[in-house]
C-alpha cells in the first residue's frame, strides 16, 4: 500500500496520507514524499488547487513512534536524540515551508484527529475544513518539546495568543466545533461529506488565474513568511536544547520503553 495517494479530478488535486494502521503518522521519508507530491501537483497546468487529507479516522498523528523506536534500538538514546535534531525535525520543517509557499490554493481537509506536526501541516495550508469527528491537539508538550512544525507561530495567528497558549501548555484536545469557534477551521461538515466540500472550496478558490493567486498569496504572506521562518529556526534550536535536558530526554525515552513493551506483548 502506497503511503501517499495522489489523484486529480475536475481541476482539483488530492494528496492523501495513506498510513491508517499507523495513524497516518510520518517519518522523514514520508514527509519528503508528501512534499514532493504537493509540489508535483501544483506544477500541473490542469490542477488549480490541492486538497491535503488522510485515510481513515486520523488526519495525521505526527511522528511515527515505530520509526523512532527503530532508531533508538539501533543507535541508542544518544543516536535517537541526534536523529531527531539532525534528520527528523529538519525534514518536517522543509514540508512546512513547502506547504506554506505553495503557489496554488492548498486546503487541509481534517478527516479526523490531528496532533502535533499533523495539526501543524494543516495550519500551513491556505484554508482548513474539518469533519465532525476531527479533534486537535498541540501535543508536543507531552514530550516536553515545543511545536517544531510552525505551530507555535501559526496557531496564535489563527486563534489568538491566549487560546493558542492554552493549547500549547496543556496539549489538550479540542473538538471540531471548538476549532470552528476559535477560527482554526473555516467549516465543519459531516465526515462523509468532507472531501466533496473540500473540493468545492478548492474550486471556488480557482476563480482567477493561477498566476494571480500566486502573486496575491505572496503579497498577503510576505510579512508572515519572515516571521514563520524565524519561528521555525527558533523552535528547532529550542528543541535541540530541550532534548538535551534530563527531564525531556526521560519523557521521550519513556515513550520508547512503552512502545517496546507493547510490541513485545503483541509479538
């Protein structure tokens, strides 16, 4: 089964994370191919907009713990921390930059839960719609980390500093209706109507020439692009510092231990 499924219908492309057994979680390889899929679609003349979504009941659960566990097993705790700082986090940030700067309309269709980087990928898009079942959490704090995929900047810009700070500090979930009330998503619709509605919105956003949208988006986001880049650099530096702290390192390694125990039970 392909991790990334790409299609195009009536001028709207769809990029679908297709790892439902892993909660559509991502590895550096997956986020790289996800970015390539989006970039390739927006370069197609007949595609005027792109919808980003997931297969199953989860949009994206963030980092793939299995991938992290395998690095931990092969390279040990220090190797895992090096991998996070040198490989995983930079790969995630490259995807965020690509989504943010896409020259055609990019709509995130949150088909289910979106946590950590999974939430932030959608925040990087031009507009977000959510299924009724969707839930959202900036869950990095559970590991003692800050959002590395732009969430610490993008979330306050959408829902305000106070509400965003609460999500950043607690890691708690909010439901789709609360996300709508706060302005994180533009619409909420029934689960089985989500993709149809996302495609309708995508078509609405292709009203003018593609070149016009690209220039308008660049102008509209000019100041924010500078600020986002600074936030990405700061969050990467912050997390590299944080994962060196014993408390944060212990939280990450505890996840590895719990995953290993669960894996052993099901072996």
